[in-house]
C-alpha cells in the first residue's frame, strides 16, 4: 500500500498522538501548530513540522494543503479557531477532514461546515483514530500502555484456511490471539487447531511494534 499524506493541525496531546502514530505506521505526516516550541518537540517523530497560523488562508495554501489525503484538525479549546481551520482546509481542497470537538454543539457546527468525521478525545484516543485512518481492516485499537495494545483486525488473506498452530502466530509475529469473531459468535482463547476463515475478525494483544507489522499484513 502506498504512503498516504496527512496533515495534523493542532499538536496538543490528542493531535500529537495522532501525528506520531500515523508516522510510525509509515505515512507522510506534516504536523502544524502556532507554538514554535511544540513544533520543535514533535519534529523527530513526524515527516515535517511547521509553525503556522491555521486560520491564515495564505499560509495554509503555501503548505500545498490540497495535496494531502486527509487533514486532522485538533485545535484545543479555541472553538472559533477550530471551526475556521476546518472550513479553510475543506475550501482549499482536502478531500477528507476529521475534526476534534469539545462538545455536541461544536460537533454540529463542524459537520455543517464540511467535516467528514468529528471525534471527541475523551471517547476517541488519538492512537485509535490514527490506526483506523490507516487501514479500513483495523476495526478497533485500544492502547493499554505505551508499549502494549489490543487490535481487532480482519484476518489477513495469507492466514485463511490455516490453523493457529500452523500459523505459529506467537513465534512469527510476537502477538497473542485473544479471540476470533465469526459472524455473531466469539471464540475466546481459541485453540491451536482453530482454523482461520475468510471474514474472521482476529482480536490480538501484543507489543505495539509487532501489532504494526500485523496491520501491514491486512492493508
């Protein structure tokens, strides 16, 4: 799968989490904030980081914003700035815009001006949003700690019609399969002779680095 181009505007905890995770998954990420110190802090963990006023149309245009596949607007408590930035990136041609909202009224306005998706940081961790953006096969992603997470993924094609024993997932991928979902059934703690079928949903736990490799299999 080719690299995708993301721009993340607003580098608070949520925005920084989205930007760094998208970059760690192999995407090109431009991180933008009005605070020079914040921009410097994230510079080693994204493709590029720049200090820009996201409410300045000319500054955004100069970034070549229409070339990005997706914009994530993660401006903090300044609702007016958040709304204006969302409006500008849509008008400048970004096809998919995701915006952070602080409350239901804020969310309603963001949708009305063209946001494709609105998230609430309390419900949608930055990491989870980033993983869902990268692959439609990643159904859910829950960060347990800085090192370990649970991912829910559609079974990779190369696993189909093979048993867990044959796949030797723990040894080959460094992850543990906690459950297999098939239709409306959930098999918790599946055995080695369980066969993976097309359409199965795998619930796996493991080191974030190893789970990223699993995600690359299912893209």
